[in-house]
C-alpha cells in the first residue's frame, strides 16, 4: 500500500513538471488513482473513505483564515495600480540621490515598502523593473548592480509581512501539524519581520560597500537632476508618497500584533485602506477597479483550486499510508534533525526552480510537517526557513522566477548574463541569513 503512495507522489510530481495545470493535476490524478485502486486493489482503498473528502473541501471553503488571501491580493493589486511605486521611487530618490548608490538604496527601500504593501512578488519585480531600471541605467549605474538590486528588493514580498506566501504557509503547517504546537498567521508574520528587515539592511550595506569601492558603478545624482526632483511641493509629495503607505502598513500589521484584529480582519482594513490611498492619488477609475477585481478573482480562484486539488492528494496519500512510510524511512535512516532539515531545504530549493511557491506549499509542506514533528522541531522556525529558502530559490540562476520577470521588462541592452551576474551577491546574502537563522533560532522571536 505504501508503494502506491510513492507512485502517486512521483506521478503527480512528473505531471506537474511536464507543464499540466497544477490544480487539475493534483485533484484529477488523485481521484483517478483512488478509483483505480478501488477497482483493482479494493483492500487498500475503500471508496467509502473518500466521502470524508467532501467534508474537508467544505472545511477549506469555510476557513476564516483563508479569507485573508483574496483581501491581501486585492490590497496589493490596488496599490500597484494606484501609481504608488512610481511616487515612492521619485520621493526616495530625492531623499538619497546626493549619496553614491543613493538611487539603488532608494530602490531597496521602495521594494521593502511595496513588499509590506502588496506581498505579490511578480507584480513588484515587474513594476520596479519598468520604473527604476531605465532610470538606474541612464544615471550611469553598473547594469549587473542595477538588475541585482531590483530583482532582490522585488522579491522581499516573500518574507516581509503581510505576505501571501506566509498566510498560506502558516495555514498549511497548522492544518498538517497534528500533535505539534499551533502556528497561526499572526505568529508567522511576527517571526518573519526581523529576518525581512535584516535582509533589507544587508542589501543596503552591500550597495554602500560597492559604491565606496567602485564609485563608477553607483554614482551620485548631479545637482541639476536633484533640483528637478526637489521642485515646489516637495514636502507635500513626501507625505503623500511615503507617510500614507507606511501608515497603512502600520495599521495592518500593528492591528494584528496588538491583538486588536485577526489577520483576516486586518486584511479587510488593508483592502479598504488601499482603495482610500488610490482615491487620494486620484487614480481610482472604473477601468482600474474592474482590472483590480478581475485580477483578484483570477489569482484567488487559482490559489483555491490548487488548494482543493492538494487536499485531495494529501487525503489519498494519507489513506495509502504515505505519512507512515516517510516516518518509518526517517527512523530507519537515523538522520539527525539538522541533517533532515538540510535535505528538505535542498529539495525545496530545487523544486522552487520549476514550481511556483503555492504549489510547493500545498504539495510538499503537508508531507514534511509530520516528519518535523517526529524530530520535535519548532514549526514556526521551520516555516520561516522555508519562506527564506523559497525566496532564495526565486533569485538563483538559471531558473529563478524573479530573474525571468525582470528580463521580460528589461531594456534590450540588458542581457541575461548581466542579470545573472548581478544577482549572485544578493543570493549569497540570502544564504548567510538562512545560516544565521539556523544557528540562532531565537532571532525569529525577538519581535
């Protein structure tokens, strides 16, 4: 029976890599497999057991925590359409432009603010690439440094709350964490804040070092251009572009951490706040609202279809004894907790080259969570490591998703080789941070 579970897992993994739609592959292949087993191996699978699957489906659709997903998606897309990124970048450039590397530092800070405002990696990388890359190149920045800065800062939405990945990861761990300590979304947000801020600080320090060692790679903005940025109404634009989005971030995360609102309620506040900011930016039009609602519906439908398919797979995998087989295998190999953690991190890292984070969370996390429980490991700590690992995977050549997003909007004179060269230092920074979190797990509980 356990062999059937292994065949099911391998079949789904291969089918997904072949490019078939993940949501229908997970659910459809699992149901076909269950029917085949019921016909040809009735001792292993009883169709009566599958009736319980419908209860799980309705449980997912009634999950109050998952209501935060469409609300955070709506908030992110609305802020993206509002022109927030362009206003933020112009404002930050006027603040840091006189320093060497100041424009790159502005990109990192804006990327962090957008990450905390939107949490949608692809949208942030594309937006930052369209707005800031031509400007950085025109100002004489080294192309690898410019592309690396944009790709790395655009991917901060994975780890900086409120992140869609963290919401889904916390809920998946919690639903699979039988017998372990609960991991809710608020705890995951709180645990991820310090690692996210450490990444932002490390990126800025790297840019400062490059600007000091090789000034020609990160020149300062000349006085004439700086004066054009600081035209009349300068302070008003700072308040409008910087203070208002920051207030929204504080309102959303602060209400969660203070215990005033649940993540779902805070997401609703964030969605309403994004609408108000768009109105203040005079960007709320019917075509914008229609586009935001359409994209939100598409992304939400995709997430929940994958979740329902993954639930079907996980349910059948458990019926076939897949969980027990994995536990027995780990016990037989007698791996140390850190050796097992290393193996899992490598597998997830490689999977991140080919599969989107939503699919990885729903396919692999339910399988590995009971194994971490066998080692009595802190799943909150493991969750932060998984998020950082996937973020690093998105940045790593040659398959990193963020690199493809950036290449798609980069000017013709920017080569793939330059993008790959530019991202390597930022990947190394990510790996150093992962090692620090492994060695000092208490870092996730400081805030």
